[in-house]
C-alpha cells in the first residue's frame, strides 16, 4: 500500500479491546481504521487490549484499509508498553495523542522503526499554536484533529457551525499544507444518528481543505466517503481544464479559458490533484 497516495476520506475509530468490532471492521468501506488503545479502552482493560489488538493485526484481513494504531500517551503508564506490544504487529501508522510540541514526536520516533509513519492528535491549544513545527517533523505524515478535547480545553460552546473552533481548524490545515504531503483529518461528529448534520459538517471540513474525517460509528462511513471524494462534475471540469491549458501552451499562450474562467498553471495543479484523488479512490474500490 502506498500511504502517500492512499485516500483518507473516512477514518473510523475502533476499540482495540473488543474482538467483535475488530472483526466487523474487515468488511467496512472505510479508507482507514484507527485501532484505539486510548480513549476507547478503560484503564483496567488496557493491558489485555494490547494482546487482543496485536492478535487481530497479525491475523490480517483488513485489506487495503490503512491500519492506524492510537497508543496511550507516552507520559502514561501504558504508552511505552503499547508500542512494544504493537510495533511489529502489522500496523501501517502509529497515532500519538496528547502531542504539544515536536519533542513529543521524538519520544515516539525513538521507539519505532525509522520507516514507520507517525500521525499526531491535535487536541490542545498548545498543539494548535505549535502546529507548523509539529507538522514539519520529518516523521509526521498526518494531523488528526481532536475537536472534543479542543472544545473542552477552550471552554467554548458546541455550535453546528463550529465557529469557536474555526481558528484551530484552519491552523491545522495550513500547517499540514505548509509541510507538504502531510494529511489533515477533521474531528468526529458526535451525533452519529444524524446523517444530515454529518453531511453538513463533512462539507464544511472539505471546504476548509481537510482530506477526510474521523468517525465514531460505521453508519457515518458512506456520507463521509461521498463528501470527501471529488464529484463527477469536479472531475469533468479538471479534465477539461488540463486539456485546455495544454492546448493553450502548445499555441504559445500562458492561460486558457474554460466555462468563461481563466485557467492558469495553478488551476492545472489543483485539477491534477483532483484527478489523482479520484484515481486513488477508484483503485482502492477495485481491489
């Protein structure tokens, strides 16, 4: 699996301690799974959860879904042992919670194989202020937004438009884009039975530039996959923009016009990105 081109529209949290959800996840159409040893596992179950998850990963069966293990914070009594138990179990990515600065990433990087990518939870005001430096860390390939923890720490109200979180959301996306090649994943939508509300929040996250969204229930997958995938009209426009620009260049012009709008090189770059994502989604569905 090429993690650099893999789509991350839907990123589903699964408790690492429960065999039934771990088994069911093998058939879910999610792009990635976060096997959670942190918030989803009670303190008294954390030791057994390591072995349960290690066994599930070693048995395989998750196909082309990206396998992400969220360990407990390294400042807890469980974090280091989580890494020891899972680092050779077959995970694609390790997700570190409670990150506040790049040195937190160093602590995990020292425990993993140098080739293992690291994602980080952006869930504190300090992490948001340090987002650019965290995203620029050479081992970091993804930023995962922890909107529930951010809301708690900020003491802000929960609003459907997420206005109190907007600065943090935008800073996380900008940090990922400044680092180039770093994935930005939006936070969870807690009302998992509210499909209409989820769709609205997915559209907002997509408009902000997020690559996908973390989910807490399988019922949220289909809505999210659609929201974060290029539409057919976007694909058609991207193809026409590329053709028009190439034809314009061949005739010695620096710009083209499509549907009454100027098309420059920067539009072609965006168009190629849309087509690449559409192709990655198509290839994943075909596997």
